[in-house]
C-alpha cells in the first residue's frame, strides 16, 4: 500500500507547479508582444485547462482570474486575457445546474463576469473606468465564445443583455463599444443564434431607450438583414423601419448622435438618445446604414418606402452635418463620411454627393486656418480623382467628373479652386493618365464656359467664369502635351498608344480653340453657328486671354519634336474646314483671299516627315503630279526637321498669323509665295541639267529675314517656332544669311539702333546712347529680357508674370499721371481735380470765373506751365529711350536663340567659325550684362562640344581656299582678346582661339606656322603696346595645347615631308 502522506505531498507539489505555471501564463497574457500573448493563451487552453479533467473549482478560479485581468490597465492585459478567456469559454463543458463537480453553468459564468467587473467602493476614477472596460471586454468574450448558445437559456441571455445595456446607459462614453459587440455577435453567430434571442436584443434596447440611437439603428438593420424571419418589434419605429422615407429627418438627428429636442409627451418613448461624448472617429453605424442603402439602390426589389441615397445625402449629410450651424466636429464627420462614400459607393451614386452646401463647406474648410477641419477636407479632396472613370466621357453631363467639377467651381464662384483653397484638387484631375477621363474633364469645362449667362449674373462673374474655364482647359492641354515628353524613355506599344490618344485629344481641344481665336472677331460668323463649332460665346475681354493660352499651348507642343509639329499642322489645317462648316463669307478681301488660298494649297502639298489626316487624303493627288516630291533626299526620307518640315511649319505659322489679324502676316505670305515660285523656276533649271537635282533651293537666305520678323515679336510661340524653322533651314543658310544675324548683334542698344532694326517711320530723337540719364546701368539686367534657359518654364507662370509686369506698368503710369496732375495744380495755384469737382462744375458756376488776369500774372503762369510740360516731356523721352533699349535687347536675345541653335545642330559646318568674332564683340560691347553673359555662355558651350576631332570641317566649304578666311577669324579673335573687357570675355576668347587652331590644324597641319606667327604677333603686342589688355591665361591655354598636340604634329609633319 502507498503511504497516504507521500501521496498528499505529491499532490501539494503538483499544485505548486501548476500555480507557478499559471503565474507565468498570466504574465505572458499581459505582454506587449502579440506573439507572447498568443503563446500564453495557447499554453492555458492546451496544457493547464483540460476539459473534463479540470475541476469546477479550478475552472472557477481560472475564470475569476481571467475576468479580473480584463480590468487591469497593465500593458496589454485586456487584449491577452480576452483572447484566452474567449478560447477557454469555447472549450468549457456546461451544465444547466451548478452542482456538477467538473462543469459550470452559464449563469455562473455571467455571475463571475458581473462580480469581477464591479468597481470596489472608494476606488479612483481610473480604476472605475478600468473595471467598466473590463466588463465590455468580458461580455464580448462571452458572446464571441458562443458559450451561451451551446445550451440556450433565454433568461441568462436577457441577463447578459441587461448588463450590456445598463452599462451603455450608465456610461455613455462606452455606448458605442457596447453596441459594437452586439452587432458583432449577430454577424458571427448568424447560423447559431435563435430568432428569439435576436428579437430579445431589440427588446432590451427598447427597454433601455437605446433603440433610437446610432447603435440601435445599426443593430436593427443588421438583425433584419441576417434574420429576416425574426419577429422584431417594429413598434419601436414610427413607420416600422429606421430608414423609412417619412422618418429621414429623425434618422438625421440620431445618426449625428444628438439628443432630441422634442417635448411632446406622446413621443417620449421614441425620442432620440444622444451621446454625452464626441468621438473623432466616424461611428460604425454609418457603415451599416450606407451598406443597407447601397444594397437597396442596387436591388430592383428594394423597398420603395425606404429612403434613397440622394434623399439620404441631402437631408442627413448636407443639411445635417454640413449645415452652417453645425459644429466643427460634425463637419469633420461629414468629410470622413464623404470620403467613405467615395471609397465604397456605386459609381452612379457619387454624383449626388456634390450638393452646393457640402462643396461650399469643403472649399471654406480648405481655406480655413483651423488645422483640424482643414486636415479632414484635404483628405477628402485627395480622394475625388480616384473615382473618375473613362465612362464619364460619354455619360450624361459627364457623370461624376462633370458633377465634381461643376460643384467645385460653383463653390468658389468660378474662381481658381486650387489657388483659392491652396490645394491640388484640380491638379490631381489633369495628372490622371487616362486620356478619356481628361476628355471628360475638358468637355465639362467647355460646357461651363459656354453656359449662357443668367439675367442676374454680374458681368464680372461671367468674365471670371470664362477665364477660369479657359485657364483650367489650358492645364488639361498642358498635361496632355507634357506626358508624352516625360515618357519618351519607354517604347512599349501601350505607351505609344497612350501617347497617340493624348495627342489626339490635344488636337481636338486646340481645334476648338482655333475656331474661337481665328473667327471671333468677324461679326458675320455668329449668324452661321453650327453644333460642331459654336463660336461667339466668350466675352471680348476673354478673347485675348484665350489667344494667349492658345499660342502658349502651341509653343509647348513644339517641344515634342515631330509629334508637336503634327499637332500644330493639323490644328492649322483645321481652319479652312471651320470656314466651310460655318458657311461664312470670305474672311479677307478678294485680293488677300487669293493669296491665302494659294498658301493653303502649297501647305497641303508639302511632304513632311510627320503626317496628318489632311496629308494622307492629299497623298494620292501628289503622287499623280510627280514622283520626285516623294523621293527627294530631304523630305520624307530625312529626319525631323527636314527642309520640307521647316517650310511646312513656316507656311502654317504665317497662315495662322493671317487669321489672327496680324498686320504683316499677309505681306509675309505673299513674299513667301514669291520665293516659292522662284525656287520652282530654279528647280526646273537644275532638272534640265541634272535629272537627280534636289528639290531644295541653293540658298534660302531671304527666309532668314522672315524668321527674324517672327523672332522680333514678343511671343513665346513665335520664338519657339522661329528656332524650329531655322533649324530646318540651317544646312542651307549661306554666309550672307548668317551675316544678317550678326548685323543685329552690332546694333546700338538705344533709339537709334531700334530705328535701324525696325525701320521706324516716325522721327526718333537720336540721342547718344551713352547719356547717363537715358541708359540703364550696365550691371543691371533688364527685367523684360527673359533668359534662354526658361524654355521649360510653365506656360501659365510665364503668362502670369507678364500680366504682373503689365499691372506694374499700369500702376507706374497712374502714379506718373498723378504726379503730373499735382504739378499742374501747383502751377495753377489750385488743387488736383477729382470726380466730385467735375460734377460740381456742371451744377454751379465759379464766382471768380469772370475775373481777368493781369499781363504779369499771365506771363508767370505761362512760365510755370512751360516748366511743368518740359519736365513731363523729359520723362517721356527717358521712357521712350528705355523702351527702345529693351526692344533692341530682346531682339538680340532672340537672335542669340537662333545662333545657339545653329551652333548646336551645325557643329561641323565651317560657317560656324564666322559666328565666333561677332559673339565675342557682343560680349565686349554690350551694356547689358545678361547679353554679355549669354554670349559668353554660348561660345563656351560650343567650344566644349568641339573636343578632339569633333570640330568644324573646312573641306566642305565653298571657297577655293577656306583657310585664309579662318586665319582672318583667328586674327579677329586675337584682336578681341587684346581689348579691355571682362574676365569671362578674355577666357572665352582664349577658348575660341584654341578652337580655330584645331580647325586649321585638322584641315592642314602646315597651318601651324601661320598660327605660331599670329600668336607671336599677339605676344609682341602684349609686350610693346600699352593698349593691349591680354590676360596671362590666353597664352597659358596656348602653351597647354602646344604641349598636348606636340607629338601628333611631329608625326603629321613628318609624314608630309616624306
């Protein structure tokens, strides 16, 4: 027999081991690490607690400890203990009575829950909150475990529900959590929960007056959907359904969690139960209500007496949360709800969310200085673009895209939404990749632009609306023309298709613009409007703005190379189609009309490396005329830009200028047609001698003058296209053509120079440009001169800058007039007149008007007036001189654009050497620092590109001995280096000199003797001539080149001698 004492000692030892293990498990359940908590819960339910083995006393002890642990605020105790409790209860064997030794009844479990989560008397507020939180977590664990459904007992079920509802009433700040665990219970136990239990949940809510609350609505809707056969007490709702149409106002009240203000006695049982606490997070009831409404909208069998989404949004959200009297917190809820709708609502319902009050609140909140509301509004505005779909392009009023854009524009009175709200809402629209969405954006803006003004609409409002729409349309065009350029590195088929779609859409938009820009000024066009081309819808003040945006868009298109040229050409070729469709009389006089029609004929028959639909339709006719036009070496077989490409662009821009009513466009077109005719005669003569003659004329120097006429105008578009055309003609420009560019660089930067360049007809005061009161300080850069590096600047920013400059000039003129008025009043002994004085002068006569002045007084007054007008005239002359100087400087900058492009694309052309001395002379003589810096920069970059043998080739020159002219250029460079100038000028002169040396040596190493003689003369002049200001670096560069080229020259000279 075993010793009873030994057996008892083993049991005690095992109990101590179990207690030690339990303590370790409880410690793990409270750990911050989730994996540690799960490990502790697994140990508890798999090793320590064994169903059917562990006694009821031990089970009670463990349950008591777990329920008590839920009330602890230590670390993550609630999370760990609730998981362990849920698993333990799910494995617990149950008995209906509590007399069993190995099992507990469900009533006992609820007793333990209630007992362990009651705060002790005299505890602190924090300890009381911990116990109530523990009760919520405990009730949630009991419901999740399903322990009450193993042997359903309605009495115990009612008791647990009473605990939960009583807690929600006693502590309103826990009401949302109490409601959530009941909703979660219904969802998780949809297969096990009896219908009577579901009905009892609603009964308990009604008994505790919680049914008319967000939690009550959520529980009811969830129970009704998952348990359609349950007998729910519909009397709790006035019309038997919380989503009834007739109760939508009440629904709005309790969804925003506000207490009812009703004082009617008969409705006391149905009054709204509000919460005592506001939460920053959106109530979970909103999700359930929205899901139910969405299901009703999607189902054709939905209840007809239920509220629709548009009605729900208008009453509950727009008039409820976004009401002007709503608090900041309620509006924040509204923005969160709006964002949630955009995340989960069906596409066709999103249009209803853009109600005037809601969008106005959004705009005001984005502008608000209150960070909390502004943060919620920004999150919402960033979600709009995520639900714009391609289907909006063909939808009625362009679907969500149209509704969103219209509402946002109306919310800021048709101003620039992004600028006024300091957001990127519209920017996110235009940055979308799908061209179909961008098309929907454009047509929406176009419809807003062309909306007929209301009778009570202020003209200023109409002006703002139209300008804003055009500005936003230009952003769409900018995005369309920018994206292909950014994606040139990817050559996949999908990217090519996307690029094509985007450029096609850009063509459509620009074709609409060109109809407005080119035909707005003709009054008889308005009588022949068509659906395809509705013109005369914009105000006169907007036409100039549209014209500016149109040319800026064309300028941006030209940055894309052949793609942009195709866009430009197709848009221009759209002009005659518009003329035919509007059935309008001739735009020009008969004589001019003939010239224009000849221009169209020539343009449509020029073969290019880029193709448009117009050219494809005309290709058959061209092939019948001659095969030479399609087989020349410089047309379609070349690379962009060929001579034919340049000629096509030149005709296109001249014809466009003619329709834009530019004064000299028709004259230029006539001159161009004359050159075209002359080229045709030259071609026929060459073909008679040589059957393989090229279609390109021998010299196109006359075209340079036309290009310069475009470059001289203050237009970014003309500046860009003049460079493109010049690049196409550059291989065919002779020395005479380049000389016309260099002559402009020599022009004086004053009124005399302006007269020489622009051939002014009126007399100009030929004051010397050296006068200090007329010339601007040479160290100050002229503000109106723009750098050549600004080609990639945004078009809208450049136009905005020009508008600011114009505004500043207007302000200066107003200020100057005010000073003149004051000076004149002082001379007359009066005060400056205003509008009141003018009005008063019409009503009453001056008593002293009949008094005559004496001779002395008249003489004195004449002297004073002469002095005032003399000062006024002096200021006017100074301003004219300043304007003249700025015009010359701007023109020189445009010429530098052409020269810079020529040096980049014609690097091996020997004529580039002829540009070195003029650029050096400009850098030395100009009094505009910006011009000097730019000339030096162009030379420096050209010299840097000419490395090694990559220098201009003299072998292709036309002269019999081109080296003589190059040697003269080298002497001219040395002359420039000897002049007094800046360090930058001296440095670039040295680089240019070394470049010419490389060219001469590459052509013939024997030229080294002439080169050495020239450098020797320059050194002798440095030592003997006091006026020679040659810097030491000039000869340092020469010595370095001699050292590096010595061995190669010795080898080359040896071969020549042999």
